[in-house]
C-alpha cells in the first residue's frame, strides 16, 4: 500500500501508526518481516523488540482483532531500520508462515538435506487434519529416485512402508530399515506390483518427462496421491512449467479422473517447482 522513509530512531511508532490509520478495516495479525539475507538477520532482533509495541498500539485502537482469522493480515516489511513498506494480505490466499518461510531443522537421522524439501511440501500442501488423514501409519508409498533416502525418510518416520526405487545406495538408517524395500531399478521403467497410497519423486530429469511419468501413474491407478519436483530449465521456465502441468491436466481429464493439483516454489527448493497431486471423489 505505501512506503515510509526516513524513520527516526527516536520515534518509529508514531509515523507507522499514522500510515496504518490510512488503511481501512481491521486485521487478524501483524507480521513484521525483513530481507532473508545476513543483513536481514540483524534486523530481526529489532523487529522482535518493536512488534509488541506496535501490537499494543493497534489493540488500543481496536484495529487488531486476532480472534477473527478471516480478516486481512497487516504486513510491515523493513528493508532497514529507517524505512518500512506497509501492506495487507488475505490469509486464504497467501503464505501461511511469516516471510513465506516454513522453518525446518535438519533431522539428525535423515540421510540428506533433500528431506527438508518434502517436509516443507507436506506442511505447505496439507493442513494438520489432511496430514493426519493422508499420511497414516501402515500406508504404502513408492519413492522414485530415492537414493540416498531424504524423501523416503519423511515417509518412514510416519510409519509408511516405502518401496525405494533407485540404482544408487540408500544410506544411514534406511540402508536396512524394516519399512524400506530398496529396488535397484530405473524409476522411469518401474511399475508397482499393486497400487500404493503415495508416489513421491525427486528425480533429476526434464519436467516434460517427469510430468508424463506422473500422468501415467495416475492413469494406471497406481497411486492416490503424489508429491514430486519439476526441475526447471535455465531458459523459458514459465513455459516449461505450464507445458508440464498442462500435460498432466490433459492426461487426467482424458482418463476422467477428478483431482486436486497445487504447485509452489518452496523456500528449501528454490530451483524447482514442487507439485502436489491427489485424486478426489468429485
């Protein structure tokens, strides 16, 4: 909505409140955000101190109504301590975490940092009730391009049995885990003996080829849900993404399959687009 420059160290609160007063309505939350850089990290100490002061002022005015989660969020972005950008977002159509970053810590048992990509995808695409319903102990999954096991680990930790398909070795606790069957095969040629609940796929391949593979799995009824990555080319990334997702939609439409599809560029996976695809009843 607007930018405030030349904020005084003596009194940042007054001009910011004045600017916020020009905005209509009420807010469900106040998010103070900074650049995701080393310099930005030093600003986070300032925003942690400043946030309670601003929240108190907004509550006194009756502008901050945290019990109504449908109200817009109020955002203040500080590129530095002397300026701020003020805006709002719709909670139903925006990132669910401050700065759009779903914070993840590297699990000590996971064999690779790629595990953070699937962990974030699950948090972004599935709410808590969906996670409980769709990621249940005793379910089955196939991980195409599984080695060394970062994505497999996320399934195993939830009690899901995984067929890990990769000619490369599984590492760490997954090398001989009772819930993991390591199949040394080509992920593009593998066909499951029977249908599974989940397909996960993080293979380094052209997006069109991965999209065709995913379409085949759903058309053949081999899985109900999938999370997979599309590795984007250096040039014409948007066109490549549109073509890949369009190919999946076309294939599923031709097969008469009802589905939910969502795609997002994740914080822990900035060079790829992560996609969630799920069969639906209607």
